[in-house]
C-alpha cells in the first residue's frame, strides 16, 4: 500500500506518558495513532514520557497503524531532544506543533532518515496563511488541523457549523490537495456526544478531509464509518467505470448511467473510491 492510498479515517491521540494507553493502542481499530508528547503531557513529565514512548515504539506492535509522534516545539526545553530521540526510531511521521512556515518543517527534516516524514499541526493564523508553502516543504507528509488552538488565537466562537473556522479549514485543504498530501480534520471535544461527532465528521468528509483526529477510543467507530465509502457509493463507482469503458469501446467519449452523464473525471473519482475501499479492506483483514 502506497502512502497516497493509505486511509486516515481515524487518527487517535494517545498520551506518550501513559503505559496502559500505549499498550491498549496496539489493539485499537484506528488507521493512525498520534503519540502525543506535547499537550497531553505535563511539563514535569516530559522527559519521562519521552523515555516511556521510546521504549514502547522500540518494542513495536502498532502495525498496520501509522505511527505518528507529536513532539514538543523547537522553542521549548524538550523539543530538540524529542526530535533527536524519535528521528533515530524512524516512526512513520513526526508531527510538529504550531508550524508557522516552511522553515519550521525544513529544520526538522534535516534530522530525519529513511522514510520518516514531517507532519504539520496547522493551528496558528500565520501557519494557515503559509499553508501552500508548508505543504511543499521538504519531507512534508501531511496536515493535522489544530482547531482548538486556532479558535483560541482567532478569538472566534464555537459553533456546530464551524463557520468561523471554515476559511482556515478550506485553505489548508486546498494546500494539501495541491501538494498531494493528507489533511486530517481537527478533534471533536465532546467525546460522549456521538450525534455531534457524526455531524462534524460528515461535514469534514464533505469538505474533502481524509479523516478525523480523535481524543477518545469511543469515537473510532463513527469516524471509520463516516470516512469510508458506503455500499451504494462502491456499487455506483463500479457501474460508472463499466459504463464508461463500454462507451469508450463503442467510440463514445461519455456514457450515460442512471440518467446522468459519466465523463472521465467521474471515472477518476470512481477509481479513487474503489482504491480507498480496497485499502480499508486490506487494513482490516
């Protein structure tokens, strides 16, 4: 499975300081895990968390889940050692907090080896304004929307429709798509509100997000379901490809299916739908 094909429906934050959570993470049906050394760890626990997480990642057992480590910022007392420690362990990605520009990514990328990529937390006004250049920075692998921090900096209201954040969400999504990297939606804070979570996942999916960051295992099933192709979408995709191929064989440039025109662009979308379905099936089996 190539990085471009890999699903990121559910991306769960796990505190790097909690052995019980690190152990349980090996069994959770998530597409990716963000092992967090930043917000989820108190200042006096930072060094212990780094050592604990390094031990667990050395032991392994997290495949086929993507392993992403969110380190502390370079401007903190812990960021440099975090980067050095986990660059040696070569996780799938190292996630940088509060990325403001491409230079933040380029500086971190110099420490990486192998296939490890840099991911960026998009959670500051400056970072949003620089999204296009950040998306094309060296070793860039993906965006994670930090909607809580961004809302704080913007001073905007919390609304179910997320209208105050829409410009930032779409700006980052445009930049990610232009650079062919994943863009993962921000967290939904009310982890016991399944209806609210589902609505926000559906909104993110409809915008074009690849998946949802999660703060609790109870949110996994909803995110996995919402961001996966539905049965009727898979069926339509197969029928669109078949109809278009038949039209091409007959010397026609377009097909008609269920009373709708099917062009090459629809077939491209249909093939992506089937590829995502196949990738999800491969992960779950």
